[in-house]
C-alpha cells in the first residue's frame, strides 16, 4: 500500500474549516471517477471518456459533473442575494441621481441672482461651480460617514459565518465614498455649469 500526504485543500463550503480526510482506493467501493481535463481539449476529453465508459460498462448510465459547478451550488443563496442587492443598488443610484438633479435645479434657480452678482464681480465659471457643488458634496460626505459604520457592521456579521474570509479594510469605504462623490458631481454638473455660464444680465433682471 502506498501512503502519501498532500497539502490541505477544501472540498466543501467555505463556511466550514478544512477537516482531516483520508482517501483510499478499494475495488468494492466507490462509483465516482475524478478526471482532470485540459480546458483547450475539454470536449474531446469528454467524448473519449464517454466512449471508454460505455465500452467498459454498457449497461450503466453515463453522467458527468464539473467540480467547479458542484462547488458553486453551495453558494446559490449568496449568488441570489448578490443579484438582488445589485438590482436594488442600481435602482437606488438612479433614484438618488434624479433627486440630486432636481435639488441642483432648485438650488441654482433660487441662487440665480447670487450667481449673476458673483459673475459681475469677476468670479469664474470654475469658482461658481465649486461654490454650488460644495453644498451637495457636504451632504454626500455626511451620508457616507453615517452609512459606513452600519455597512461595516452588517458585512462583518455576514462574514462571520465563513471559516475563511477576508478582512474589511478602510480602503473599501474610501473607494465607495469616492464613487458616491463622483456620481453626485456627475448628477449636478449639468445644472451647476449651466447656471455658472448663464448671462448675468438676464439673471439680475429677474424678479
């Protein structure tokens, strides 16, 4: 009998730690055959295996499964949640962008005379856009600061169910905040630039 020791490898869900396992060959036990195929010759390999299998055991049913697909089935719930959260996130972003666009339109309309006066006094388009955008960025940053601790808590609670998991670093929330700020700027850019480039004479002539 040949005995060998291999490095630890996982054959189950990542929710469970790697456990001791013994693999052995027996002529009276076992109905599965594990075969490694090259991806570039996968179809040819499957056809050759089927031919050999039916020649050796013609009365048996030939079935095969890919190991990565079997492993993926253990995470179907997580994949469904990923789809639900992805759709909900996209809808939330669209709704938030529409809200920011409306707020930007209202804010620029209410400050149209202020914008006109600033332009008459020599303010550039960049300066006016910066002034108008600052208020919206403050709200976005406050929202990020409020949401980050809650998101960190929920994500850590979810990851605790896995025996092998990553650590959530601060860079993830920094990247999320940067994306949120970029989306906010893109949402209000049209209104703020339009207001900043408007003719100050028309702005000051409004009642």
